[in-house]
């Protein structure tokens, strides 16, 4: 299923194909915990569903300063 989210950090809209169903999305929207409904997804994929933030954005935000 294609999931489209807008990042709360950058405002950039990204679309990603994920192995999930509409039923699972509905369960999560109705209050079930994301880690219970989408147990098969990575932390990065679950974060994308919740906030639209991609792993690239997180890595850029928390990049180690060069020494």
C-alpha cells in the first residue's frame, strides 16, 4: 500500500510503498498502538507513518559534528 506523509520537520511530502493494509491503518487511527499494529515494520517505517519524518531527515538532524 502506498503511504504518503508530510514531514513535521521539513514540510516535505514523501510517498512510500509499505506492506500494510487499510485495516491496519484504521486500527492505528482508532487508538491501537503502532508497535502492536505494525509489529512487522522497522522503527523508521513506523516513525514515517506517525510523523512523516524519513530516516534521512533524522540522520541530517542528529548528524555528529565534525571534529
